[in-house]
């Protein structure tokens, strides 16, 4: 005879609820996996578009990682309009030199349906791009042409520069200077603050020489037409940040 007690009914109800929850978890897991599989299509096409853009514009990267963002991807794939993608590049060669790292956020990305189906790349666009490029100390020294230059973060936006200079009568002396990076469009220069050398008075002519060395314009270029608007000291490197709008990734 079936058990019709309240306890038995509660057990059956609990069992049904557990089954429903398990089914929901399975269905959601399958949906997420399927959506991620669809996202990989956009990842691949955007990876191709990024590589093409970098090559065509003379800024190839040693490595690139592209990941589309947003959910659900199925609806984005059907429309060809995506929330965007995060792009991470290393050792980006530019006409001016190498950037150790470039991180980009592409937003409101459009990819034609025939491109998504594997066709030739064309008309891949991003409504907005923000990017940050990292310039190593070695690269800064090379571009400034300052031999023996050592840089380190001095706190805030300033850097402490240490470099050997020739002081009349005294000879070669290691001098320290506080330098602050600044941007003028896509050009980097440094303002020189205090200049000192342990136990030695630094002549005005030497201070002027150091000021001239750091005033040398350093041209910068980030991929995807990014216009720079901010520079910050980060450890033993400089980070430059900027943005662009209505960017054709591939025309």
C-alpha cells in the first residue's frame, strides 16, 4: 500500500524539485557551452581582422590574444553586431620602435555575415577603441639616445633618471634627475626637475645638456588609430593611454 503520509509527500516533492534543479543545471551548462562555441567563431574572425590590421599598418605583434565579450553570442552572431572584444598584444613593432605590451578594448564591433561564415575579410569595424601601450626603460633610452640611462618610478607621475655625464675637471659622474613625462598629441617628452650628483656641484651647462636630452620628442604610435591623451609611470616603464572612434579594423 502506497505511503500517503505528509512526510512521504514532502519527500516526493523534494525529489521532484531536486530533479528539476539538476535538469536546469544541465540545460544551462549545455546552453553556455553552445554559446561559447558560437563565440569562438567571432573570436577567430576578429583575430584574423586584428592580425590583418596590424600587418597592413606596419605594427605587427609577436603574440596576440583576442576574446569577444557579451552574452548571448548566438543573437550577436545572427546580427553581426557584437558588444566588443578585449585584445592583448606583446612586442608590437611600430615605425618608431617596439612596445612591450598593448592592451585594447574594442567596443560595438560589426562583422558582416559573409565574413562570419568564413568569407574574405572586409568592413569589420569598431565604434570605439581604448588602448594602453607599455614602453620599457630600454626602449625609452634607445629612443632618447641617452647612453647608460636608468629609470625608476619616483612616485606619482615622476621618474628618477640616473645617467653618467662628463663634468669638466671632475670627469665622468653619475647624475640623478627627476623627470616627468608629458604628451603633446602622440609625442612624448620629459620635463626635467632637480638634478643632483653626490658630493659634486652640477654645473648649469650640464643641467642644460640633460634638459635638452630629455626634451627630445619621442614619437609614439598605437594600433587602430589610437590618439594618446595620458601617460603614467608604472614601475620601470611608461604606460600611454588613448582612444579612437569609428575605427575600420579591416576595410
